[in-house]
């Protein structure tokens, strides 16, 4: 199940406005978008290199996609190429992409900087019979926010986004039984995944090594029971590293859409031992977080998405952007009033706030952020204005 608020937002708009092109007697759907923004922040993540700029202009998205849905007994494909920024409520896109992190190897994704123009979604689909599909290639997880900005109702991604793999290289089998949809998949796990370098590689935890993942999940629409609600259960496991369990609930109530995501993270023995040895400590084995989403639509052409998150990382590395700090917990608030002059254009402004608490080292503040002078901070405020066009 795609996140409920995404399905109700920009992704649906982009799909609705997609055009058709014909190549070698085949109709292919063209989709994508371009957006740019002005961004401000008072602090950045604690791994930032100081001094840093408190404001910037950015081209947030240049995305071009092609898709040909598979018909019964046939083969189709989806591919999206592009360049995009990946700002989050706890770290700027500069930090996420390693452009302004301390030292070397601080990139939070090794598939390539998100600003590299390359495929970020690319898979072939085989549909042997109605309801059954097999996707293979570069996939996205079936839960959580999407990596590309224009597919989300907010400019920044939430803290839970930074704890999920997001990108998957593998295969997935899905079956739509009508009352429910189920899926299972497997593939190679590694540094190309979001936050992969934190666990493995040149910037990773000594002794931690994992190569494979498996995933599974089920979603159902409860309209058949008189409830306008979608429910999903998802699992993701890396051998010798981490397990993720996610519950998603959401529905469209007309004037507003509501969504809830609850994630539970568990460290495998290999990850826990590696983390404990690295810091000469004894850490917890699990962490969790929750996100509440609302999208209020007071009048036609206007929507007000709101995201509220709470994450308890304890003293683990399971929510990496929190784990590399002196804080155990963080809560975030984001509001993004959006105006759609037409169904394929948008102008949105955003304010986000993040606050960390519960210090690991009680002799210091529960810092998670840093100002441009290098002083540790426990809060971060960002603002942005973005304009975009979808096709």
C-alpha cells in the first residue's frame, strides 16, 4: 500500500496528468516533474561541518519517468530518472548527501548522491495472470515516505524516513485477492540503501556485515466493512543487521485525509554486538517511532498537510540520525500549506520543528543538532517555499 496521503496528493496528480507517447507500436506513459525552493534553517544535524549556510536556493526535483503497465500474461516496466534534494526534519540535504558532513565517508546513501541524475526507480513487471505480478529491479519500500520530494505532501522527509531502507534492489511478488493485497520479496542489501553507510562500509560499524534482505506485507481496504480505511502490515529483515515492522492506517474523510504509521525496529545480534563493541557499552535491542499525518482540504485547490512524529531510539543506532547524537528521543512537527493553481502545479510553504530529549550522557544536553558556530543544540527549525510543475 502506498502511503495514504501520497496516494491522495501529488503522486495521484502526476499520474492523472501523464501523457502518452508511442514507441515501436507501444503506448508508453510519460510522467515527472520539476520543482525549486528557497530554504532556511537555524541549525543542522550534529554531523554537519561548520560553518554552514543558513539559507539556500535548490532545484528540488528534475524527474522524468516512463511506464507501461503489464497486461495479463504480459510484461511491462516503470523507470524514473532524475536528480533531487533530500532534506529531512533532522538533517539538511547537504548532510544527507555528504556535501557538508564532518570528515570523510559521511554520505548517508552510497547508491549515489540524490543530486546525481540517474535511475531512482527502475523495474520490469511480469503479470502471468490477473491479480499476480512479479517486479524485479530497483524498487521502493511499500511503506513510509518516498525519496522524491514531489511525491510527498511535505518538502522535508520525517525522522522515520531516515530509519527505513527506502531503496531496494531485488524482486517482489504481489497478489491482489480483492479483499486484501499481499506481497513478499528478497534481494541484496547494502550501502546503496538510505543510511546503509552507517551500518556497513567505510563509515560503518566495525564487525557488521550483511548482504541480503527479505520483505513481506499485506494491505486491505475496509470499505467492504463500511469503514473508509486502508490498513497495512509490513516487515523488512536484513540478515545480521536489523528487522523493521510497520503498521500503516489511513483514510479519506472528505474534507481531510488522516494517516498513521507506527514502526518498530529490532537489532539482530550482529548489529548489537558491533555497536556495543564500537562504543564499549551495552545498548538496547530495539527502538520505535510513530507518525500522524493529516491533510486538510478547506477549499478547492488548497490543502494543508500536517505531520507529527515521535521517535524513541533509546541508545541504539536503529534510527541512525538520532543514534549519532546524545539524544534518545525526538519529536517533530511539520506543516505545509499548499496551493494548486491547476491540477498539475503547486506552490507550497513549509515550517518544521524538531526537538530532541533524554540525554544518553546525563552530564550534557540531549543534543542532536549544531549551529553554524559549532555549538550543540537540542532543537532545529526550518522553513521553505517550493514551486513545482508536474506532467
